[in-house]
């Protein structure tokens, strides 16, 4: 059945939304729309095979009964058989009350099908209206969640919250795009219009469906994107986009912004980029950013997306709050994610990589494909000056105050010579080569291309649990 003849009087109908999502005149519905409240089908997105389903908010507010749930399960299983992405367009009040436990069983079957497909095919969720209860957990189990401006995601709505807890809230303040993009981390991408949300979802589906081979890349002078003063903060996102062929799609831009996670292309090939952002918290890793990066790394690994890691990290953020928030437990997730990773992954140290954060950002010891460093980069347990302040505390205390800066500088230079800095790291093999900023794109692309050519066919397959 073609959607080209569908009457689009109400743009919220699943047929209308699927017609806008797929390439024109390419979709074939699995079954005609009915009272089940779900329509699903397969078609093309920028020429790539994709399966999609949409709930119907014009039928009982999009609430899902057993039959509608079965259609979603069929769509997910069809995507697995075809080996293509599956996109869910959500606008639903959750399980149908009048069906009781039958609808709950149906929703549970959606969850089980989603988990079975996890790591096997990309699963994207586009939320365009209220998504409550089971319709909230459905997207939460998928790889990427995109929210339109009218979207709301919550387990229980504001009326129930008010009656049970006495808390005053609106649907937007409880589960709107701003809440989930900044505070909870539930949503990966928010958009200002429904059309933009659909286009972003299409672009992400294509990045994961059509990964291509790595071609030739042109060099770019990247050094100018960093401030001359090595202590000055800067926004790493222009550097991320300059390393890529063009602007990537950043996931979770407002949540844990001290680390950047983006999907884009390098030499035409889809890659994921993980980068410390010194503009936020000095680029330190903390509990939330480590968890954010770990989830992204595991998603890329699930779908064979190579990784580029841009490192400028002074360490883990210290403090009682961080320890109480589980920085040890949550930071370990990033270590595990990189150590488990089987896709090629190349690290570039641009300014500094200190302490445990040096290891966590895809160090050679965790199995990095290659580690490069810019000529002025520093790799150490901590900054040389800070290390001297600890190692020579007594000696510095004995020096007259007016001479202390000069003595500190001398001891710092001696420390760098003794410990070895980048030269020592290259000698030990923990850094493979020193590359200039202008040669970085070519070096990274070459390392990834060689690793992809040698990649084993029997790669470790794992799901993408929402960490």
C-alpha cells in the first residue's frame, strides 16, 4: 500500500507521519491502519532500507492494546531479519486501560523484542507528542531518542504526580525536551520543529545504515581552533567538526557537556567522536560524563562504527559530591566500554592527558588502535608544575619567596626531562607517533582504514544497555 494517496487532514496520523519520514512513494505498509492504533511498514530513507512504526494519537490517545503492540514487535523483528534500522514514532498514552493485563503483556513483549534486537540493528525513537508509561520505556530502551518541541516523556503524568506526592508540575516541566536534554539525559537530540525532528531522525538512520568505506581526506590546519595559551578554556565542538568531513550530529549536547559525543563522517565513513570539552568543568571527567561516553562507545561498537577520541583532560573532577554520585562505579563503565571495544578506535592527545582520565580516554593500555599526540601535548600522572609542587614541597618552602617562581620553573623543566613527556611516551610505545595538527585527519583516517581492512569478521556482539 502506498502512502501517496493518504488523506493528510490530520498530520498526527501514523500514515501521515510515516509518509513524511520515508522517501516519497517508497513505503509499503505491513497492514492497513485500524483500531489497533499502530501502523508499520518498510521503505527507503535517502535510498537506504528502513523499517518504521508509528502510534496513532487520534485513536484513544495512541494508547497501545495487545494488537497494536504485536504490530510493533513485528516491525522490530522484520528489521532484524532485513538487517536494517528500525524507527519508532511515538505519541502514546501507554497501555490501554480497558484491556487490562492483556495490554501490559503486549507492552512487555515490545520491551523483550527491543532488547533482543539491541546491538543487532540500530533502533531510533522519534517522540512527537506525549509518551507515557510503556510508551516512555519503549524509547528509553532504544539506541537514540529524538524529541520534537511538543514531546513529553514520563512514567506517570502530572495529575498522578500531584495526587500521590503533592508536587506541582506541568507535563512540560515534568518530562519536556528541556528537562530530558539537560537534566535526565533520556533524550539524545531535541529539535525546534517537528519537521526538523524528522529530518534529524532520517540523518541519524542514514549514518548508521550507510557507513561506506574510508576515502581520501584533505589535511586541515586544526591548531588555530585551540587558544595559544595552553591554560585557556575553549569549546571543542569546532575542532570535532573540523576533524570530521563536515558538521556532525552531537548526541546529548546539553547533558554532561564536559564531554562531546558526535556521529559524523571521516573520509565518507561513519565515525563516532568522543572529545573532552575544556569549556565545561575544564574538560574534567566526572560521573555523568563518563557514563554518557560509555553508552556512546558501546553503541558505536555494537554497530561497527569506528571511534575517534580527542583528548584534552586534566583528570577526574574531585570532590565529595562526585564520590557520592558514584564516580568510581560510573567511571569504571567508560574503562569497561573501551576495553571491551572491538571496532577500530584512534586517540589524539591535543593538549594534555593526565592521571586516570588519560587511561579512561582510550589509552593504548585499553587496546586503542593507535594513539597520536600533537607536538606540544603532555601525558603524565599530573601536570609537571603540580607534580613538582608535591615532589619538592619542602625544597620550595625553603627557597625565599622572590626566588620561588624561578626555582619552580627549573624543577619543572628537570621533571619533564626526567619523566620524559611525549618523547618518553613514544619510546615506551604508549603513543604511536607525534603528528602535527595539519596532518591529524590523514593520520587518523589511515589508521582507521588499515584497522578496518584487518578487522575480524567474528567481532564480539553485545547489546546496548541504557547505562
